C-alpha cells in the first residue's frame, strides 16, 4: 500500500520540542513546516473553507491534546433512548482523521475538520492511562486507538506504536488493541510487548476492499502483516466490520473467513467481531455524493430505533447467522466472538443467548488475560 | 434635504409603470397569491408600491410588483405610489429587501435570488454576503448555506417555477438531474397534490433506487426506474381515483426499493389479519419491524367489556399467527 506522506506540516509551538514532533520532523525532512500558536484556529478555518475530503489531508497538524485522552467507546452510549449491545471497550485518541478513503467511513460526516492531526503530548497520554489503571486495579481495560484514526497508518512517522506497546507490556489489568487497515507493523515487530498488545485488522472480502476501501492495504498485505505479527509473538484479531451486502456476499465472506484461518493459527486470535453496515442518515447522503457507485447503496437500509440506518432485520440476521457460523466452525473455543453496536434483540438471536451486559461481553473477550 | 426622500404620495397611471424592469425584483417571477388578487379586486391597492422615476416620465418598480400586476389585470387605471427620485441601484434593491423583510419570511428560493443579485448585479463579495446578508435574512453565516442558496437561485427558471411548491432541499437535489427527470418530477407535482412529507418520500425513493441501480451497474435514469417499478402504468390508469393512484405509485416505488422489507411487511399484515383482532383493540408492530415488542391499545366502557377484551387477548395469545409475527421481529 501507499503509505501516508503529507505535503505540509503545521506545528504548534507548544509541542515543537516534544519527542513525537521531533520524530515526525526527522522522518519528513525537507517538508514545509508552518509554526502555529494553536491548532484550533487552523482547524476552524479549514472547516469553514471545506476543501475536498481527499485534498485537505495533505496537511499534517502536530498539536497538543487538551482534554482527556482516555474514554469509554462512544458506541456504548445510549442514542435516542436506545442502547445497543457493546463490548466494554475504551479508547484513546492520539490522532484524528485518516488519509484512506473507505466509502462507508463515518469520519466523513463526523469530523468537521479536514486535516490529519497527531497529538504529540504522548507523556500526558501515558500518565493519564497510568493513573486510570492504578486507580482501578480490580478492573480490566481493553483499550483501542482506532476510533478517530487508523491505529497504525501514521506509525512509521510518529512512533506512537512503540511508546504504547512498551507501556502496556507491564500492565496487569489492561490490554491494548491497534486496529488498522494498513500493513504498517514493522515498527512493532522487535518490541517487548509482554503479550499485552493485540494487533487487529478490519477486514472484508477482496471484492469489497477493491471497491470500497480506497487507499488501504490489500487483503493479501493485511494478512501477511498479521502473519508477521504472529511470528513476532503478538496475538492478532479481526473485525469483519462492516459486513456489506452484495450479490456474491456469501462466497466472499466464506472465503475470507477460510483464508484468515488458513493463514493465522486459531489460538493466536483472541477475538473476532462482526458488525453489519450502519450509518447515520447524513453519512448516507455523503456516501451517495462521494461514492455514487458504491455497493453500500445496494442493500435495503431503514432507520433503526437508535436513529442509525441499518439493513433491514431479516437481511442483518441472514448476514450474521451465516458469517458467525463460518467463524465458529473454524475459531478456537477461547476466541471471543461478538457483534459490534448491534440491537439487543438481534444480538440475542445471532448468538442464541439472553442479552448480555457490556461488562459480560468485555469479560468474555478478555478472559484469557484475566484468568492468567 | 435627503435626495432619497420620496415625493408625496402620487396617483400614478399603471400604464406608466414599467414592471418588466426587474432590477429591484426579489423573484424572477411574481405570481400573486389568490388572497392578494381577491383583496385588490375588492378594495383596490391599499399599501402603496414604491416606484422610482425614470427618464421620459416613466417609472420602475422598487417594491410592489405583485400588487401592480394584480392592479393591471384587474383593470385599475391608477394606483397611489411612493415615488422616489433616481438613486443608487444597490441601495434601492436593499430598500426593497428591507421592506419585504418587515412583512414576511422569504422562501429559500427568494433568499437565493437576493444573494445572487447582490453578488452578480450589485458587486457584493461572497464575504459580505456571508458576514452581512445571511444574518440579515435570518440565516446562519456559513459558506455551505450560501452555496446552497446560490445553487438554488442559479437553477433554470423553468424548474424554479415548476417546482415552486416543492421543498427547497428536494428542488436542489433535482437541480442535478437531467431535464427529462426534472420534467417527470414537475409533472408529478402538477398532476397530484403532494404534501411535503410525501414529496420527501418520493424524491428519496427515486434517489435510493437510482443509487442501488448504479451500484448494480444497471441503467439508472429515473424514467427507467419509473417504468420498471410499475409506477408508470399506475400513473396512466385513469380508472383509479387520483389520491389512490398517488398512493399506489408510491407503493410501487417502495416495493422496487425494498422488495424484501415489503414482503416481510405483507406477511406481517397477513398474520395480523388472521388474528381477527376485535374492534376496540389495536395491535401495532414496530416500524420497519425494528424492535422486539408489539404494542396493543384498547379501550373499554365497562368491566364486562374489559372481561370480553381480556378473553380476546387470551385467544390471540394462543394463536400460531402471533408466534409467526414474533418470528418476523
């Protein structure tokens, strides 16, 4: 895949001397750098001028994150009085936005600024995590970094991966997940991870990757990166999310599941999630404008009680039943299998069990760490 | 003395007023509403139009285009007007805007026309439109709002007139369609009384169907969709009364876009019928079958009636069709 290289850097004065900034600048010699007082003004102006979604990401902003880095995954929030089943996930955001162009990406209608932003105050992030983990020694935290950005797309520039892997290596009550659609794992391979980092891939059949996930690593590149991670002793996970309906979906997803398990040892996979396509109505309009021939438009989508557009229930159930069945057939008994952000009644039917709490799902997914 | 001050109220011959000069008009067209026509026919023009004197003893209209049009059509020979000396055109236009602002709310299309005129005829910059004129019109000073309104105003006037009663967001969407597609929408609007929410549904179905066909690599012109969905043949069936025909057209489009959901809903309706729900009791499935609970409502006027309803509920609870309904949820 083609790795991200910006054409310009905006550098906040307050982070100019920090290690992450220095590393980015070292990795991008000769690039124009504009010093700025505060990224907020810049991002505000960029939002107002509304450049094209692709063009603007040519600028990388190195900024200070002012609020809390660590928070519960927003998927667990109640929307419109409705709550979905979630997996008790936590997120830290050290970057915002993504240079890849997945047709279905929610960032298109969620982030209102067009630049890629890296928060360079990594010390603040690590000390905040340290405080959280120490304050609740009896809780177990599964922490992801891929909410507002791809976890590893910028790693060759920022080196954030190394900082986090080494930080989590010695934590007893937490596990880190990098979620990516890239093959940027080289920076992780020689690290002492202590089994506390899982590298995971969002993954779809080749046909979907080629049609919908523009600028991402191919499925071959992703699986081969996963193999390299397994060789380096990491456990790896997969997110078949979003599941997208198209005429050949059964063949596509079945081959994908087989390919994953043909290449990755089942006991190296601690969890697999599935999630049927969902989107807000404004996102649906954006997709129609930006990707008029996208396969996203094929399935029958309706507004669910949480306000999100989802495939009609009959179609969701069919997708889930088949895909979950194929995964179960090949997965290790210890692999946690769950659906992301799904309606409780559908969740319950797919997994043939009473509706669980988020905590139950989270505990099942991380049971191998908690019992160790 | 203020050179812009009006001369006293003058009775001006309607024939001397050139209302084809649209320099200060807010809308390209100006069909007067029937209420105004009835009022002027009954009592004449009560509120004086503002006009500007021009060379040759003629006048042009600053504001009051519709009043003067009705007066002309009603055969009124002269109207009391506020007459202004020739002045700076941009100032006069803004006077017209302010006068209208005081009496009514502009439509999106009118806002677009005002902004376009300020931009293209009176040399105002986009920044001025954003900072000064959007707030003046009660709109958010955002570039996307400005661009949307300018696009609306730049649409062909035929389309603007034809879709006058359609929601402006839908008209904007139709602005990117081909001419035959726009004509199809226009003819629908002309032949059926379509409320705003139904307009939204029809346009959404067209948009959704087009997107689905594009994704499938099929022909995606609306005329093809119109034909293939069966909507065209319903439209031509004059035996069906008009309101029902519109209902069936929408149903045809809905079935084309949501075949699986339509089949599920039909099955659910069939099972519901089989339950033979008595009058006084209502059973509602969740919208689009999304949800796991069925709601029922009932009313009763006496303990005996409640007992009868409870018996009916027990009977319904034991029917296989009720279980089948739950399987659809």
